[in-house]
C-alpha cells in the first residue's frame, strides 16, 4: 500500500512594491487592480514613518525586543486611517511564525501583508507604501521574488499636489528635492534589476487607461478585466473619496486635462525651480520643459527659509483640517499621536537603561 503523501503547502502570494513617492496617482492604480481576484493591495501602512524609531529598539536578536516590535507594528496598522477588511492580527501568532527567519521590521510588515493577500485569495499582494523604495535592497534579500511597480509623474504636477498634502512639505523647493531623491532611487533600481521593475508614467494612464492597466497586468501575470476601467464600481474608492479631500477624485474616471492643472497652481518661478532641480530626470522620462531651467541650486540659508515656511503652513493646515473635515483630522492625529507615544516610551526605556 502506498504511503499517503502530505499535501503540498500553498504558495504564498508574490510580493509587489509600488514606488517611489506618494501623490503620484497611486490610489487610482491600486483601486483598479484590486478588481482582479488574483491581486490584493490594502491601504498602505507607510512604515517609513516608523523607521526613525527603529534604532531605539536595539538588538532584534533578543526575543523580547523583537516581540515588542511586532506588537508595535501591529498597533500601527490598528492606528491606520483605513482598516484592512476582515483582518485582525495576533502579535503572538506573527512572532511565532517569523521568529526563526531574518529579523526585520520589513519582515513583520510583509507577514501582515502576505496574510492579508492569502485571506483575499490573491496571487499578488502589493504594498503601496511607495517611500519604501529606500529599503528595496533589504526587501529583495527578504523576498527574492519581489517585483516593483515604478510610477512616474510629472514633477511639476506631483509637487503641486504634494504642496497641498499634510503628509508632505508645504514648499515647492523641498518637495522637488524629495521628488529627485525618490525617483533617482527608483531609476537606479530599475537599471540594476530591469526584469523586476515595470516603469509607467501616470500621464500615460490618464491618456490611455486600458493600455496602461494591460501592461501592468501582463507584467504581473494577471488577466485584464474590463471592470478595471470603471472605478465607480469600487466600494473602497467611494469610501476613500468620502474620507479625505486628498482622495476625493478616486471614485471618478481619470481626467486627462488634470495633467496640466499645475500651471494654475504654481508660479512660473516655482515651475522653473522645479524644472531646474529635476531637469535630468524630466528629460529621461520624456517630460518637456516650460522654462530655461536655470534656477541655481538652493543653498543652506534658502533651505532653512523653506523649512520654516513649510512648518508654519503645516500648523495652519492642521488647524484648517480640524474645521473642514474633523474625521480626517482625528484619524490622522490618532496615528501621529500613536507614533509620538512610541517615541516617548522608547526614550523612557533608554533613560532607564
């Protein structure tokens, strides 16, 4: 009599990171791809906001320290503005599942993401925490089959959008510098690992929605579905649109004319400053300049003035948000306060030690 064979372990979803910078139209793509039953991407955790705290944890080889990190990352997900439907994470269960693997905050995050993908029956699970591009090398070590979706947006349009978002700076120069750093990292990764990275321009999505979505589906081995072209059928899109002004357009079809909206939002001085800082990358990705792009690189004094100006406008933005959308304000404040409490606890522990 033949011995009964043990069932083969189910293959986990393949990890995908969207990169490299928020306010690139990433929700528009995520919500449409989520129509595929083989794909799932929850609202992003944005672990980049947690990373400044990480050195204070100390040696992750210590079980107690690593378990505390698991607890705190699970808590960060619970403090997120948008919950992951149907998911409740047990820190003990997650710790026991990954304690004998390479220890990393990214391994914790991705254990949660992979479990979420499995819960939804997906073959591909995507993290839309775009800023995590700066940790791409570590992610590829943890997950040798990881893929990357590099979403490029005209820096003038993206900076104009960033300038109005409480998650970024309120200054064109500072945000243009951020754009350059992020897209250099994305380009370098694409050049080193072309087989792992798909580059798309958001403007191409605006003009040719189906063609862009088909190229993403082909890259991921997914079937393109016609319903991806009608985001009004997405319950999550409607929910997001009602939660925050930053996401208000996500429940509508893309408007190609919006790609030039920055012309009414930025001064010509700002546009030239942005083009001067992003010049080489703009040309690489096929964007045409509007100015001579001869603004000198900002010196230390200029950057200091920009930072002060941005900080003042951020305080104003928080006050305005509390009046214009108290729910958005309270949810964002709750997450910020959670990170602040973690910092205070870690500082107390360091003093006690």
